């Protein structure tokens, strides 16, 4: 089974496991119809549908059904065409490259920044859930330690060393770190907050910016929503919009090259948008149906059905 994501005609993303066979009858021949692990399939993708009644859905263990899609008829039964499509897509290149060139850097960057906001919304939701279970201070400590671990890169860093870094950052922020973070956010510029997260110079600005993005900003936004603090909500939103871009992530370099250089002011939202699309579409076989792969005649992004 492979994980995949689909954009439904209603505009809703559906993701789930897909089973691939040469023949539709292989589903039963392999015993999948009796295996509960296959009960949540969202698609049965086959080369030919050789069942007695082809074209119908595939019954699943547990009583569900999955659509069966046979691709051979659409390709004239030519496996070579299938291999080319799997490698480069119907345009002879990755499906997002040509629309991005047509759309231009400004609109592509705007689209990616919008995806970055969605990724930040997920971080805010997780921060709020942590706070509900561990309190605001407990959530801050947990988020900070997670961010330190994920931003260590190739640096050999023990859990004890990360605890010491977290303690140093806590001392730099003072006895009430969350209040201090809110005060620093009031400056309206990322610089003061990033500098405070360096723990007295123990870590560089780049890593401190990652801590801010993954720990401080989500928690500030979650607090603003929880307490109805409109001023803090506006300050947090302004910081998110202005947060500086990190160094390019290795996992998004290929996608970034396909889309071309971003427009000025792309910032962290652009980088996070690349990560969001990578996780939601690229890694799940959604190539060709993601928001980057379709283009309207007027240059506006449209939904791929």
C-alpha cells in the first residue's frame, strides 16, 4: 500500500492508502479482501480490470468500498506511456514546473506563503492542545525542547545538552518567559525576539529563528486566541508575516528549483509553504493535482479535478 492525497471536486483534500496491482483480480488472489489492514483503502489502482464485472468498486474487509481505477485503456495499453507519465507527468516535466513559470514569481510566492500560513495554523492548534493538557508553561517547555531537537541538524547534541540550552534560554527570558515573549512581540519586529532566544549567545540567529517559528510564535498565537487578546493576536500575525527565511531545507530543494526563485520578501512563510506542500502532496503521490499544478487562463490558481 502507498499513501496518497486527492483533491476532490468539492475542494476537500482526501488522503489515505492506495493499493496498486497489475490486475484487479489480484486483490482477492492476494487475500487482501480478508485482511483488515486493507479496510481503509481510498483507491484500488490497476493496469487492467479483469473482473467479471469491471468498473465497479472494490469491496473491502469490514464492509467498505474503494473505487477501482484501471489506467491501461486511457494509455492505449502501452506500458511505455505509463512509465513516462510516472516519471515526468503528461507535460514531459514535473506538473508544477510549467504552471509556476506561467504564473510568475509573485503569484507563486503568494501561493506558497498561503500554504505556510496553513502550516502555522497547525502548529498553533498543537500548541493549544499541549497547553490544555500541560498548562502554558509546560507547553512552552515541551515546544522549546522539540524545537531544539529538530533544529540541531547534523550537530551531535545530547538530550542533556538540549536541557542546558533550554535552561539558558529560560534564564535569558527571565522568570516569566511567556510574558517576556509577549513583550518582545510588541516590538513588531522579529529581531528582538530572535535575539532573546539565543540564550545569551549560545546558539546562532538561524537556529534561534527556528525556535521562534516552531515554539514561540505558535504559543503566542494560541494564547492570544485562548484569552481573546486582540493586540497579541495582531502582533503575532505581524511577526509570522515578517519572520525571516531559514536556510533552504534539503528536503525541499528539488521543489524549490522546479518553481524558480521566490519573489522578494518570501520569508519563512514561503519556506514553510514548501514544507507543507511536500508533506501533504509530494510525499503522498499527489503530483499533478496539488495547488501548484493547475493554472487558470487569467493566471489565477484553480482546483484540479
